[in-house]
C-alpha cells in the first residue's frame, strides 16, 4: 500500500535515500502530470514522488497542471499528500532556510484551472475549506520536527500569488495587511484540488528568501538556490522521520 505521496517543489526534484522501485507515466482526464510518478521506499515505507515543476524543473508555477497531478496521485490510492513548497518570508520571525507548516491560505492566483467541479457537472458542488490543510498530517510534521530538533513555525498563513515574477514591496505590504506570513506561487490551486478529491494534504514550506522589501536590496535567485539547497536537506531529514510516524495515525 502506498502510504503517502510527496510533491516536490523547487529545490526538491528528487529524494535522497529513496529506494526507487518503479516509475509510471500517468495520464488523466485533465492531461499529463508534471512528471512520471516515482514509486519507492522512504523511511522503510512505500511512497510515491511527483516533481511539481517536472523532472528537469522546466514547468513554471502558473503552468503546472495541478489537476492532472492531484488526479494522478489520487489514482495511486495514496490518501495523504505531503507538499513541499519554497516560499518567501513575510513575518519578521521567519528566516531563510527555516521550515514552516502553514495552517491557512489565501488565494491570489488567477487564470489557473482550479477545480474538478465545473463544466456543467451536476449537482453543483461546494467543498468545505475552513481548515485548508489536513490537521492530522500537520500534527505529524510538528511531532517529527520537535523530535528531530528541527526549528519550524507551526502556524502560518500562506499567500498564493500568480507569479512567475516575484512581488513588489507594495504587494508584500498588502499581503501582510491581509494577514499572510509567507508567500509562494504553488500553494493554490493545489491545496483546494486535494480537498476536492478528499485527500489529506499538508505543506512543508521552506523559506527561500525574505519577501520583497523584507531585506535590503532585491531578491537574488543565486541566493535562493543556495538557501534551498540547505533548506531541502532539512526537508529530507524531516520526511524520513515523518513517514514512519504516519503508520501511527
Ligand atoms: N514570492 C513568491 N514566491 C516565492 C518567493 C517569493 O518571495 N520565494 C520563493 N517562492
């Protein structure tokens, strides 16, 4: 049984210590997922991995086929989805390289295929999104991080922006006024689509940079790459501790 799916974001196109058993190229009614599904064992358990931006990191956030990805994951029979997201830090307490487990999200994206429920489908369907992330899975992240001595923010509001450009200072100020702590380009519609298909979905966000205006100067891609390299090492060790804990919940 596949215990969980992991959606890797920027900086995490593969997993170390992941014993790959097989790959599957999936199709969905919505087109092709970003990458083949890679099945294997991590932390002694069977998991499936999908690279959100493609295996060679070629798909920008606004062009990811989120519906195909979530559909393909649902088809594997996995019920839990661990999403890894690189984000900018808005709250002053959040430092580059740090992990964050968001518990709320605001959607500022547009022109993305954001639902499975449309096109005249009957009956009209609305889903509850009061608590957008799966609390059970979030608690496992928190437990695993505490046990490993990994510093992580246990509550945060994620602002999902359209990208692919970063934000202006005024835009970040607005997100801050709205109550956002972190900003990223991939949180939506992925989180909503997972809920539509009844998946238990939660995010491990990695602070890649201070958001626009939160540090001197402009946002440097080189620096983001460097930060993500070490941040994703922390994610990998957290994942290895998280997976075995999933058996207990
Ligand atoms: N803004 C939006 N998305 C991001 C950022 C950012 O500053 N950093 C990493 N992803």
